C-alpha cells in the first residue's frame, strides 16, 4: 500500500533507510540528522510504502524533483519502488508538473527501474555535492502524461 507519510512514520522511515544504507550504500553519505534529511526544504509531499502494516519504502517530491526514493532490502522485488514513483508522478501531474530526478551513474538498479517505467534520460554530467565530492549523475524526466479523452470519447 502507498500512502502519504505522517510525522509518526519518520522513525520507521529512518530505520528502513539505515537498512538500505548498509545494504546498498544509499544515501551515499549518511546524514547527520536522517529525519531532517527525509524532510528537505521545499517539500511538496512525502509517501511511504507499507507491507504487513510496516513501513518498507519512501519517496519525496520537492517542487518537481523526486528524491529520497528507497525500498528496504527485504521488500524489494514486489514493485513497491515503481508504485511509489507512480504515486509521485500522479501528484506532480495534478499540480501541472512533470517530475524530474537525478541518479548516480553507478546506481544501476535505480536506473533500470526508471528506464523500465519510461523515464527519459535528458542528460549526464558531473556535479559537486555538498560534501565537495564530484559525482557523475544522470538527469531523468518523467514520461509525458497520457492524453485523456474528453467526455465525447
């Protein structure tokens, strides 16, 4: 199940993020305040994936930028990452926005997900992160929303 994140979800989101960090190295640098990192400035909305009543995934939308997308290692392979991403796409579309995201070029699992869902790679470049590290990232944009038929069909 995908639903809006509540403040009471933050501890569970941080716990899953710690599992993801240990398992796959995301985020690249562990934040000093993980709950604050999950609530970035300009937050438009945040969602969680639940399985068996437990938080197992997370995503945020800041303006039109998708970020903080992850699914716990034990919950992968169930399509939850795609469901989270589709939920963000719908929210952005309702606001008249076409979402974008960036991903490290070495994060092949995330890249495969985005491309499988039709996201379009717009560019690749090197960026300097807040830590001073320079990384290569791909920039993606969501596919165009399908045109809807009017009442005449």
